[in-house]
C-alpha cells in the first residue's frame, strides 16, 4: 500500500509536466503567429516581399540540409565538413564568373546563362567528387570505430577545406558582379496588386526557386524510384541485411556522399550568384543553419529537411525584415540555435517525427 501511495504523486507530477511543456510551446507559437498577423495587417506588401525572400533562403538551405540528412540517414554521421564543400562550390563559381567569363555588372543575358551552366557543371561535379573522396579517405577507415572518432575527423576535414579556400582565394570574401540573379538586383517578372502597395516578383527570387525545385524533385525521384535509391534506403535501414541481399554497401555509401556533394555544389552556385560574395567561413555559418533545418524537420527524413529549411529561411527573413518589434539581424543566429537546442531537448526526432536508429 505504501508503494502505491508513493507512486501516485510521482505519476501525477509526470502528468503535470507532460502538460506544461506542450502548453508553453503552444503559447510561444500563438505569440509568434499574432506577431506575424500584426505585421501583415500593418504592411501587407512588405510582409509578402519578405515572405518571398524567406522562401528563397529556405530553398537554398534545403540543398545543404538534404546533404546532411542523406549522410546521417545512411551512416549516422554528422558531416561537419559538408558546409565547407558547399563553400568550395561557391569558390568554383567565383572562378568561373571572374576568371573564365570575366563578367561585369549587368552582362548580356546569354553570357550570364552560359556562365551559370558552366558553374553548375564544374561546381556540382567537383563537389561531388570531393565529397566522395573525403568519405573514402577520412571516413571509410573509421567505419567501425567509436562514434567520436569520425565526428572529430569531420571537424578536422572542415578545417582542412577552409584552409584550402584560404590558400586559394585568401581570407577576404570574394565579390562577384551584381547581375539579374543577385539579391535585390533582379528584374520584374510579374506584379500582384496596385503599386505602391504591390508585391513584385523578381528574377533573383525566381532563379533560386527555378534551380532548386527541379534538383529537389530529381533527388526525390532518385531515392524513391531508382535501383540505386532503393539500395540507399536498404543500407540506411540495415547494412548487414542489405549486404546479404547482394547490395554493395561500400559503393552505396560512396554514392550517397557523391549525391550529397552534388547538392552542396548546386547550393554553392546559387549562393554565389545570389549573394554576390563568398568567403572561406561562409560554409561554417550556413552549414550550421542547414544542419539546424535538418534537425528541425527530422534528420534522416528528406521532406523533413526541406520543411525545416523553409521554416529556418522564413524565421531569418521575418526577423531581419519585419519592421514591428522584430529582434533584428543581430539576433538571427541566437534565434536559430535556440530552436536547435529546443528541438534537441523536447523533440529530437524533429517535426515530422522521423525516429533515427541508435547504433551500438
């Protein structure tokens, strides 16, 4: 009887705590929604312009976040060097723009498209090969080592790639010319509403979405409907069982790194043309944002990575662009990493509920 009497208060306290946390979460969400509604009512045109920027940023983060989630899903490895692979893709783009095509301000549209195509081919192929090489040299020998060993190795590879960028391009950010693909310099595509309270959709925002969406759809098709994609999913679920079914596990893992590197390369190209500036440390910050997006959506879950990336992009855009009681640019990183901490503490499986396996 005494044991039962003692168990009831403990159970009651657990029930109360399980109710408090969702209540606090719902309250915070309600406050954010109310803040967004107030800003929408005060200046609808500005709100939707910032919304477009957030979608563009989220699409860019999605390309990098998918690389994190692909590698984690198959190896349970957080590849901290992934952001630096993205950065080198931007550096390749800078070389194409400045050294091969010598683009200036507002170049001819045909020349700009040619430089974009060459940048996509070189950056995507180069980053894919680089990422697969990193896996073969740095991660494969540690496949059966304790988890801490490949994690430390990933951090070491990140520093190596940053130093490669410093030797190649120096410590100062590389500036690219502003074109119709650059943020804030795009040409009008269409207008919604009557100006001055109109919403203008410009070529720079179309560029990000027009490149990103086909890549994301192509990745989804690859993973869901191709033989290699089925091998990736089988290896992610159980490597030993996949090997028994005749799947070459090592080749599948290398292919996964190849695809993740290609996604980082595409992201580097988009970022270089869109932001018109890229430095050796760019991949570190953006990579952490993309990693937060992957965790937020559910790391190991491809749609979750895209969802998390769009949410992070909107949070950043609304925080930095809305006029009424927004914390401002200085608080962006604090907000994003606070979200990362809260997700890890209260819902580590992410918004879409993808449970990642715990290896031995």
